[in-house]
């Protein structure tokens, strides 16, 4: 009897395990349509890239491909009279059958695009160079990226990154504030948790990679419909929900956990949505770090197909961030250096809270030879911070009390049409109402002594813009030409109100020397409105002093040229030279430095009096080689040499804070048997300049008790330089495909050999046996200060589990 029960139990277990494991192939569904008319295309060819697996569409334009290898896959569709089209990456599992819509463009519209030798690389007449594109497979498996899209972008050419954990995107020697981000065509001003106000950097990206289909990254040759950017435009395209069934993805990592759902709402409506929550505060408390960050974020997209020619998408993105101090961090700690470092951080960092959201709608109507697009959005950002001397929470010891809110309501209309002689024309306009409030009390210590800021401000401005771009190709499509213009205005002051003062012309040229080799060039003028912290600052007389100072739009003029070589379908090599000339950059009246040099730390940038007089320049070259994953092997090698300089208070060009000079990135990976994958990323970043401490003013008790750190000597701005920094990241993935779900486990190790980055040391007062700060007996107005090493470079192992079902 026991043997019979044992046999039955063995049989049940065997059948259960067998049921778990599915086949080693999956399916892809979809349809092929005309990109302009939106009509179905029957009997079109559809094939899975890298295989001979394919099919043709049925009479309604739909298709089903079976026996597709599991994992990420691309498909390509072609039909007589149309330009063939390659899809983005889609995940195929036993349980997940992606539904892919392929849009084919008729041959008479092919003349609007540069002839593309390799379908794996995007290229257009409007932006024939300074453009990179990343698919979701490249984002998810990027070593050291930890599935953070912004960290992955730091691997691209021309992008410098600060050592440590921040997501500052420093492009071709420009400040992080010079970048603009769009999600499905809707501008997203806040892109990071705990973002620096007046800049764009922060420690963790808000955008969830689980909702991203691809990222387009432009470092010049911006199209006229994208404004208010000086260094980069970064476009995120989200996935559509599956129209046939509900899918679920659950992620668990070392810093957060999240869940993503996508599927149909009804026959015409799909959705995708995610929620993430961090648990860093528990980890940081366990390993005794002096700060405890907590963040939550959400992201969603709903798409409604009104009819064959009209669709509308609704998006939402937001976050709630809280930052507390771990005041018991030194309890039980015996290492003297650690105790001092923790004490410095506790005395320096404020308690901070932020929340933000962006919501919007994007409507598209496809006419016979034109597309109309209407974009309506709203975003808000609330930021508050508080700091007391010695964290006593006594109002008499208040050092900082800051609260501000930025709100924007935006409208944009675009019409893209194709004329009878194949000219592609894009025209449109934008309107925006923005409001800003700020209440600030802050004590500031610098080389001039201690001062106070104490004001409340309310500001409301109305912005407007016009833009147009025309493109065509000539000489049998070998020569591509695109001309664009843009006008921007805002009713802040008379200078900014006049559209013609912000006239932005641009031109792009490209010429195919052969099927493999192309020459391209672009030139353009771009304008950016100074941040709200600058626009809304009030002086002690409660006046908008920057308005009275004649504040202007910041101006940057780009000249870029380059060669592109594609020896085969999956390989691209480019060489580009660039020059950027800046003018009208805000210049700090208090510190006598250009604000182009700030924004790499937490806090607020621009909450002070400025004048629009700073000039700068950034120039260099980039060498970039990429091998797309075509047979399991992929890689990127890039080298950038860049000099970034701005004028000091003597009108002499000196290195800016972003003058890293040498940038090297080598990223590679290999797909192995049995669904293993390994990858590595090596980064080398030239040491950036820094400003030394004023050792006469820093020890003054009145100064130090306000600053809680050394006072910088801006008379020798950026006169010293950090050492070059390098690190190696490594990642290994293993995926199991079961019948009802798939499981991906990864280990992502940043800085695997523990490379150290030595930054500017901390200056802290020495402490006597009673725990009191030591006072210099020869000058009782000063503390006795000591330097504490400020370094980063620990090996940072991370792991994660991803369930798809």
C-alpha cells in the first residue's frame, strides 16, 4: 500500500513538473498596415530577424508566426511598392504572445528618408547624425545599468557621468539642465527621484524600463518641433498594451519592487501600467548609512483607437520621494573615520520631500497625405527641504526652510504633410501657461561672509512658440536636405516677449558617398528659457530682480559634421566633430561664476540674483562603433574628446565643471546556450575640474556654522582637477521558460574591481574629548578643521528577479 502511494505521488510530481515546462518556442501575432492610410495590407511578407521563420499576412492584414525562439525578437515586414520595416524588440515566452503592428510606408514617400543600408539603425534627413537609438533588450541587459534607463544612456558617446550613484546626463560638455525629455511626445520635466531643482540630475530614474519600447537620443540636429534644449533631446517611446490578453510582470531587486500589467480594456482600448516601491531605507539603515531615502512611482498609458484614421493616447507618470536622516547612524560604530564622515553628512544634508506628476493626451489623425497631432499635458513638481544647525529642530537654529511648486499646462499642434513632389513639411505651434511659487529662508556662507535669503514669490508666465521644417532628398536620394525654423517667446520681460529675439534656424545635410559610406553635417541655433528658480527669485526689496536685470533666453549654436560607415547590416562606425558656442548664460552676482558650472549635487540651482552675460564653448570629436545583436554577440565602443570652457569674472575662458576631456565606454555581451547571457561595461571618465576651499574663510565659526562645510574660493574657480576615474561593471542573466510563466534572474555588479574615485575632501571641525568642536586658540573666531577623505568606489553587487506571466 505504501509503495502504491509512493508511486502515485511520484507520478503526480512528474506530471506536475512536466506541465510546468513548455515548448522551447513561442508565437508572435500582429498586423501590417499602411502608415498613412491605416488600411490593412494583405499578403505582406513577415519574417523573424536572424531566422528563416516567417509567414504572410491574411486578407485582413493579420499574421501569426509560430515556432519563434523564446526571448527578445524583431520582425521585418515587406510588400511590393512599400519600404520594408523592422520592428523594435518584443519579448516572446510560452505564455506571452506579443501583438505587433507594423506600419509600411509607400515607395513614393521613401524619398523623404535617407537611403538606409541597414534596417537595424535609424536615420532621417532631419537628424542624420548625433542620434542613437536603444531598444528594450539593450536597456534591460546593460551591465551596471540596473534597468535604469538614464544609467544606460550614460554609456552612449559624448555622455560623461559623475563617479557614484547620480544620474546626471552631461552631454558634450554641457550642464545637465540643458537636456529635455519626452515620453510619447509629451515633455517630462522631472525625470529623477530626488531631482536637483534647477537641473535634471538625481540618484534614481523615475521611468520604469518595463514600459519602454525604445529610446531615441539626440545630441544635436534637433528637429524644430522640439524646443528649450541646448545639449540633448531624449525621446522615450512606451509599449502599447496587448490587445488580446492580460499580461503581468513582477520585479524584485535590491532597491525596489514593482508590478506591471498590460492588456485590453475593450476591443478598441488597451492599457499598460506599473507601480514601484523602494525599500532602500531598510537596507541603508541596516548597513548604517546616514541618510534614508524612500521613493514610490507610477506610470501608465491608455491607448484608444477611435477609428482606422484616428487614435488617442493618455499617459501618466509621477513619484513621491522622502529623504530622512539616520541620526543614530553612529551608534555602535567604532571606526573613527566612519564616525567623522557620518557626522559631516548629517550636518550637511537637509531633510527633503518631493512629489511630481505629468499627465497628458496625444491625439493623432491620419489624413490622405498628412498627419495632424494635438498634444495636451499638465505637470507639477513640489519640492521642500529643511535644515537646522546640529539637527536640533529648534527654530532659532534654522538654516534652511524651502518650499516651491512648479506647474505647467501645455498645448501643441503639429501638421506633417507630404507634397506632390515629395517634400515632407512639418509645421505647428505651442502654448503654455506656467506658475511658480517659492518660499525661501536660507543662511548662506561664502567668501564674502554670511548672508540671508528670506522671500516669498509667486510668478505666472505665458509661453508660445512657432515652428516649421521642410525636408527632401535629391540626386536619386543620395542628397538629403532639411531646413527648420523655430520662434520662442514668453511674457516675462520685453526682451523675451519678442519672438524674433529667439529665432532658431537650423539645417541638416547628408550625402551617400556609397552604399556603406555617408557624409553628414548640421548647424543650428537653439534657445532655452532659464529655470523657474531664476525667473521667480526676489531680492530683499521683494522685486523680481532678474527680470529687472534684463534676463534673456540662453543661446547655443551648434556646428556638427561626421562620417558614417556601415560595412554590414548589424555594424555601424561613426566619426563626428562638434562645436557649441554659448551666450546669455546666467551669471551669479553673489558668487561671480557662471551657473553653467553648477548642478551636480542635491539641492536647488538658480535661487539667486543673476545677469545674462556668461559665454562659453564646448568642442571636440566622437568615435563610435556598434555591433547590434544579430547572432548573439553585441557591443559598443565609444571615445569622446571634449573641452568645455566658460568665462570667469575676468572674462577669461577657463575649464567648466563639465570639462572631463576623455570619455571611453566599452560595452559588450554574448548570448550563450540554455538562455544564459553575460555582459560587461568598462567606463573611463577624465577627471573634472573643481574649485579649492578658501582656507582663510572656511574655519571662521560664523561661516562654518552656516555652511557646515568648507567655503569655496571662486577667485580660483576650477583651478584644480580630480584624477581620471574608471570602473568595470559585469552582469550575468539566466532565464527559465515555463509553460505558464518565465523567470529571469540576474546579478549586476558595479565596479567589480573596486576602483576608487577620490573627490574633494570633507572639511570638518576637530572634536575634543567632550564632543565639542575645537576652537583655534590663536584666533578664537575660527575652528580647527581637518580633512576627511571623500571617496567612492565600493564594489556594488545587485541582483534581481523578473517574473512574466
